[in-house]
C-alpha cells in the first residue's frame, strides 16, 4: 500500500476524539432575546433591529433556534416576524425561527401562517394554581383545547413545542397535575416540552430533582429548560437541569428578560464549556461579546461593567500584584481567557497600580521608559488615583509627556496655594501664594475668567519684585480620545520669552488647574534665565 505511514499516536488521538463526541450529549441552545428578552422593562426592538439580531445569532453566534416574538401582539410585531421569516426562508433557517403562541383556537395559527413562521411554542398551564385561577377550567377542558390547537397546527404544517407555564411552582405544589399534563402531551404530535421556572424561584437542587423526575418518567421525549434569574441562580439551575437530562436550554443575550431577566447566554455557555465538558453546543464563543454589545446598543440597557464574560471590567486587572503575577507564569489567569471571547486582557491604572500594570500598558503602546521615569509615572498615576480620577491607557502619553517635561525643569518657584472663585454677575477672582526660595508672597486680583484672574494676581506679585511675566501667545487644551467629563486634560501654553516661543505643559482633570501647572513650569524656566542674567 502506498502513501505516507500513519503515526499511531494520531490514530489514537482521532479515535479518542471520536469517542468523546459519541459520549458527549449535544445540547440545543434556543435564544429568546427577541421574545422573552424584549419583556425587559422599557425595551422594544424595531423590526430592522430584530432582523439584525436574528441574523447575528444564527449566522455568527450559531445558536440552534431563536424565539422571535409573541403572536397577535401588534402590527409592528407581525412585520418584524415577517421580515425575519422572509430572510430565514431564503437562507435555510426557517425551521429555527419560533413564535410564542396561545391556546386560542385558530387565531395564533392563522397569524403565524400570514407571518411565514413554521414553529410554534404553545403556552399552556403548568400549575394547577394558574389553571384554576387564571383560566378557571378543569384540566380535562384545558387539555381538550390544547389538543385542538396542536392538531390544527399539524394540519397547517406547523411544528409544535409546548411551554408548561409556571411549571416550577407546579412541581412544588401540584406535581400530580404536571404529570397529568405531560402524560397527555406525550401522546400528541409535540416535538419538545419546555419546562420554565417562570418566576425564577427554583434552587439548584430542586431544578435537578424536578427535571430528573420528568426525564426518568418520559425517556425518549425531548425537554427544554427555561430559567429566570430572580435569586441570581439561573446559571446554577441550568447546570443542574443539564445533569438531570434536559436536551435544550433557553437563554438570552445579557440575561435580558422580565424582572431580573433570564439565564444569560455568555455565562451559561462558558460554564458548560469549562465545567461540563460531557455536553456540547454549537455556540461560537468569539461572537458572544459582539452580540452582547449590539443588543446593549439596540435595547439601551447598559451592561454592568462587572457582568461576567461581557462586562467591560471582567478582563481588567487592577491590583499591581496581579499584573506582576501575570508576568510570572500567569499566576492570576483562569480558563476564562479573554481571547476565547474575542477580547483582550487590560491592566487598569489607578491608586492600586503597580509597576507591572503600567509596564503592560506601556508595552501595548510601544513605549519604553527608564527605571527612574517609570517610577515617576507610577507615582503620578497613584496620586491621580488617590483623587478618585479615572486614568486610562490613552492618558499615559500625556502623563509621560508631563513627567519628562517636568524632569527638564528645576523647581525654584512654587505655587503654594490659590483660591479661585466664580459667581453669577460677579467677575472671577483669584487669591494666590507663591514661594521664591524661603519667601512667600500673596496677592489677589480679578479677571475675565478664573485663569485670567490667576494671571493678574501673579503679575502683581512679579511687579512688586521688579519682574515681568512673559506674554502668553497660545493656549491649547487637549483631552485623550474617548475622554469624558472626568478625563485628564492637557493644557499646552506657548510663551514669548525674550522673543522665543517656549511651550510648557500641565496635566490635570481640571482645565484651569492644568493651566496653572503649565504656568508654574514657565515661572521656573524664567527664574533660571533671570539667575543666569544676574
């Protein structure tokens, strides 16, 4: 036989992989951001936004199914579903588009047919409490209504899944009714029976026990689990439901949904991948952050900065000791590597920053500093952090520029203190103290603005000493890209010193203060000049 010899280790590896896939259980992921997630207070997606999210979920994130709307809600909802089904039909995704429907005879079925949808998720009662007090019907009457809808859907070529609304409370308080309902449903042409913790009341142990009692009793039938997050237990409950044998999970982007929301897509997928490798999903982890940001934009609901996987701060090291540990054999790394999710690790700058944090940021910017300058930059960032100011990577070049600029100037003149005031209908004023060597001088003045008042007080002090202040010829303010109201502000002032333009810089979150810092540098420059001239 010809061809290159086969490495037996490769064969063993391929066999092991094949065995792993055979032993693993595939879990369907149904995303319900566009239906249940849209029940988040104040959220309403437009038809074009719904289509964009649907396309991203199916094509990039690669969830198995999406629930896109509730039938008969509004004309806008109808048009949104129609847009999605037209696109899905043209691209081979129509069987992945699902709509919540109701036990209302032919009304929901006719709505679906007009909208072009082919999979219905029929909402039925999963607890005796709901059945008795909301529908005021007997189980037999409710089951007969369900049978008629399911059979009509089958005749219309519509696939039917069934929700057991309030199933979790049903299992707690009326389990005999739940089993009676499932006994009835498994005899109908129903593809999946969906078990929602409608009010988010289950504990992890209950999630396992309730689901296990059902999967054991009805082997061969497909069950989905639909968790809500009222006690912040949704991901834990999902994990227990998987162990108990469900084949499908209902999740939402960013955990959106009514009240505290649903089980979040990103966190659930990460937990399954890392802690339950015996289960497989088709979800592409690298797309989770992108869809999260898109839904944040369309919904107007901000993602908390500390939200697992998709929050802005979750891959940001703040403590300098952690950054140092990352350099030393990745001591503070876990399986949750940012690259998995199309993100990168960041090192925050603030009062807890150590040299390692700053070095990592400088490396990203392609900047190298001497040990002495790095020490000064570190100290300046700590000082800024102590004042509760946010320091970003974009601020670093400004801070470095300020430090290096200061290195070149020997400080003989210092501004000891100042008070700046501004009141409506009154001219701004400034009171200023300056130290020359051992002497301290104080003056106050008014001006057209706070900095102008400061300069007028400064000129008074210099005039008394027989000195003059150089003329200001240019004044430029720069804020780092993406700066907010608390951003660091760099003020660059150009002075005419003996016919030569000289620039000095100041850096602070307050524009006037940064200008005063730039002015102090100028005063030390002319002090040196005056000393040389004497």
